């Protein structure tokens, strides 16, 4: 069963188009922004904004395992994730899955199973779900396996992580927390400690390993970057090997170096909404004020993306068109998606309908197909139900 795209014209709304808010209609036909007379839906009192593009999210994990001891089938988790994303205006989303020495839900075995499940689910997916691999730096022994998985599943986005120093610190100073980490990975503390030591034994081979991966990514056309850069020196090292995306820098110096060499900086939208970092790292709004942040991502909470855009407006940091670009046009540019991120003729009809009073997402369309519908907007769309397709063979 597949859902056909709508053919209709959305009228009366305030539309973000050509970088400004305009009072005009938006026509949708065959999954793309179109022209011409079509059945109309009156959306006065609403914004029509480009679909949100999320470059890094791990909210899928709570659908995969609501409790560490209660996992659910991956396909069930993907369906729930797609609905969760759509309800928050997201039309394209990268789910951040680890490739780590930790094993369990973060290990290569689970990552390969997850990638296969995403491929199998794709024919019925309405939200464009993709996978970002978070590659731990100390995985030298599984490098060829990683590249084989990337080729097999056409993965287009990888970031380098290094949690080993944190693990070594816990092993030395906080056995209780290490035991909690071990249980989350499905191991005993002794097994987890053995994995930490095995990863540490690879330390001398890591620089050459990262360079080999970078060369392979360049050949495959994979976009890659690094996660949690702690200083400018670390960001410079990653940038020099081609890992150009600076994701969640923990200190200003890393973001400043990224800006100096033209690397895009990504920060978590929950950080903006909550007013700072839970871990005490630099606040996203501080980087935004300093013009050192290019795009926002959902991190662990999908609703934060549209909430962050409006908070930036309320705080006087930028107007809505500029704030919304941080979750639509700019992410599309970073991941080289020329068919989305803006509302324009011929582009994908990826749209978000937001109630101007409540700022709630009441409708989401992905490639012209309705993926979420609620509130007053639902009544208005259903009033034009003759133009809404139903599932067809």
C-alpha cells in the first residue's frame, strides 16, 4: 500500500518563502511545489513553513527500548519514530546510531541490524528516515566491517566520537556509574571493563585509522564530521582530515575554529529551549549570539526543534525566517539536499503548518503526503477531503 501525494492549494496562510514571510498561497501537485488552480484549503491563522530537516537525533532510542530491559522490535520503533517526527514538523531525519566498542545497542551487530531494518521499512515510510553513524574512534578492529555496512546500506553521514576517556575516568573513579553504563550495554562491569581495555589497546592505531576512513568516505561521497569537540586543536585535527561538520562543540574555541575554516557548527535545540547545557558545556544561545552556530538538531527531543526557532524569536536573537533556516534550509545545504529546505517551484512539497496563536504543529506534509494532521487544521483539510488521497495499491 502506498499513499499518493495531495493535489491542492493552501491559501490564506503566512508563508515563509524567498527568505521572508508573505501572504500568498502554496500549490502542491505530484509531491512538489506547483502552480495553477487546484482544490483549496483555507489556512488563515497559520504559518506554512519548510519541512524541518533534523541532522542528528537519538529520540528513536526510547521507542527502541523504553526501558533498558524492555526492547521492542526495530520496525515498531521506526514506525513510532516516523510518527513522532512528523507530529513535530520533521520531514527528513537522521537517526544517530552508534558504532562502538561498547557493544549492545551501541555495537556493530545492532547497528547492522538497525540499518537493515531501516532499508526494509523504507517502502512504507512517509517521513524520510536516514541513519547517521556515530563511529567511535577506537574501533580499528571493525573498520572494514563499518565500510562494508556503509556501502551496503548507502549511509551518507558519519560523525566521529570518542567516549574512551570518559570510560577510563569512570573505571578509575566511579565504579558505580561504570556499572550502570555496563548494564545499559548488556554487560557485566567486568565485561565492560575488558571492552574498555581492548579499545585503549588500539590507541596508537587510531590516527591512521581515522585517515583511512576519511579517504574512503571521500570516495563514497559520505559527509562526515566529529562530535563533542572539546577545543580548537581537536576541531582543527578533524577538519584537516576532512571531518568538516562540528557537532556539539563543548567549548567556544572549537566552534570558533570551525567558523574560521568554514566548517558548519551544529548544536542541540533542547539546549536552546532549556536555556543551557545539562552537562555544563557552552550554551547554544551563547554560540548563536556570537554567530558561531549554523544549525540546530533535535538531539534527544523532537519537539525542541520548532520550539527553539520560536524561542530565538521571542528572545530577540533573530526573526522567524532566520531562525527557521537553522532547522530547514541550512541543514539541507550542509547535507547537500537541493530539493528541500525551502518552499519554491519544483522543490519537494515538505511543509509544516503551524498555528500562529499556539505555535503548535497541526499539519505536516512530506513530499506532498500528509504525515500528521490535528486540531483546527485537520478540520480544514478534511473540509477539502475530495482532494485528499487515500491509501492505494
